[in-house]
C-alpha cells in the first residue's frame, strides 16, 4: 500500500514539475489527472480551480469548443492532434499550442485523452510581429517604383522586389529566383563596372553610377545604379543592397537639352555680330567670338563681369537706370530702330553700337540676350554724307543767287529794249526765251537740293 502511494506521489510530483499544462480526461470528459500548471492556467481564464472529477468541457472557452471536440474525437480513435490557437477570456489573450493524444494501459485499453497546453504567447507574438514586418517590408519594397535587390557577399540573391523581377525579365529575358548568382543577370560589357561598385559597397562605401546598356531587343536603356552596404545588428556586413533606377526618359531629356544647348552655342559662336547674354544682375554669362574680336577681350575676361565693362564710365549711372527699367518690364527691341549707345573696348577705344534686346527664362531665371552691331563707321559715313549735303546746299544756294542776279539784270534790259520801237522783235524774243530757260534751270537746282535734303 505504501509502495502504491509512493508511486502516486512520484507520478503527481513528476506531472506537477512539468512546465506544460497537462490534464488527463476520461472518454466521458471527466478530469482524471491535472497538474499544477493546468490548474493555474485555467484559473486565469475561468477564475476557479479545476478539480479531479470535473467535466472538462466546463473549462473550455467557447471559441475553442469546436476544436476541442474534433481533437478529442480524433484521440479517441487513436490519432494525435496538434493545433496553435489564441485563447481569450475576458481581457486575457494568450497563445497556446494544444496537443491531444490517446492514453492506453498496458493492455492497450483506452484510459482517456491527454491534453497538453504549452504557452507560446511570446514566441507566437514574435512570429506574428516578424510576419507583419515581413509583410510590411515586402509591401513597401514592392510598391517602390525602383528595382531593388539584396545580395550576399558571394553575389547570391537574398531578396528582391517585383519591379526588379519584372525588369530582369523584360530587359534580360530571364526569370530570377532567391539564391541565384546575380552575375548571371548582368548586362554584357557592364561586368567591370558592377565589380567596381560591388567591391566598394563591400568595403563600406555607398556608390552610384550611370550606365548605358542595351536590352535583348537592342533598345538603349540608361540606369542609375546605386549600391550600399547592409549590416547586421553586430555591424557586420551581410551583403549589398542594389537599387537600379531607369532614368532613360530623364537622360533623353538631358541629352536633348544638351544638344539644343550645343546647337544654340554653335549658332551664337558663328554669328557675324557680337552677342552677349547677361543675367538679371547684369552679369555677363556668355559671349561669342565676334564680341572678343570687336571689344578686344578674351571670353574669360568678360564672364561674370558687369555689363558696364563694355560701357564708358561717364554713362554708367544712366545705364544702370535703364537696366532696372528693362528688368522690371522686359520687352523686345529690334535692330534698326535707332537705339544707338556708346561702348568701349579693352583698349579704351569708344565705339557707337546699335543694340537689339530680348529676354528669356531658363529654370525660372531671367536672362537678357543682346545682339550688338558696331555702327561707328556707318555713323561716321552718315555724318560725312550729311556734311557733304550741307556743303552742296551752300554751293547751290550761292550759285543760284549769284546766277539769278545777272539773269535779273538781263531780263530788266530786255524789258527796256521792248519799249524801244526800233528793236528787232525776233532777236529780243530769242534773248528773252534764253534768259527764261536759264532762270528755270536755276529754280530746278534749288528745288532738287531741297528735295534731296
């Protein structure tokens, strides 16, 4: 008797020392054995202790009732069941791993069903947190428009997003998988650049480079490749993150802008007249070779200089006022409207120039384009012509007045002769006609001089 009691005590002590909650239930759901851990666990949810002989169904929370009966019936039939489930009671929510196993005696007669309940709350919540982070991470990287992948130090693919997968499939014509060697998916002729970037990233540097490649169809693609090291919690490098951004559209626009800029520069450089571009502060930003030739400056001497460097000092104050007025209300001034202004060369030689102005904007910044025409010789020639005209006017005036005086005298004499009855009418008439013609010629000279003037 004492031996039996000792065995029972040992069995009870052994069961109670187990961390897992344990209960043995008869085929009619009566509690046969229950360890201390199970008693405490059920007390948390039901607020009372379970006793030997109790109906275990009274200690099953309602959401688990269906699972309990299914596992119990399977155990009665000799099958084991394992299930993980969150158990809730009031404000208590804990995750348990439940096991239901059949228990037999030495004769293989069914004694009942053993139920084990292992508290896996911390483990499960950590798993759920990791799953949530994984889902969030995958959702995040898959919704990024850039292609992203993570490589280990041996070039093996650890992770990649859907955009990266689609990009490889579209441009390389291959399907990628976790664990693949990324070097199998490199663009031809870009292996050297890849190794250079990868080695720099492995050494702890963040690097980026623009590469021009061709897909399987021969189409040109511009890619901005970025690589940076990835560390674990101990700050040891576990691999390299590669970000590939398709910048083809941007690059084409940049190349188009560059081409237009080169074309624009070519036009300016080959223009037969000086062209100067200044910003809104009147700082020179661009000059063409003709400007250097006319003003005897090298371009580097003019760049970032105030436009006043080309204007005589005595006109600086007035010119500053005109500059401000133009900046506030820019408008186009065409060549040939008589906008003459003085200019000065590097050697101090003053010139007269005619200026055509126009404004334009680049990246919200205002610039002014000035086309300059050296009209010094033209003005000198016009002045010379003006002087010649004035001289001719004086000559014409003098000649006409000096010639008209004797003509008037002749006409007076003719009139006196006409009063004499003895004169020859034919001769007098011819003299009168000739004098009249001479007077008409003088009038024509005077009129022609005024008309040309």
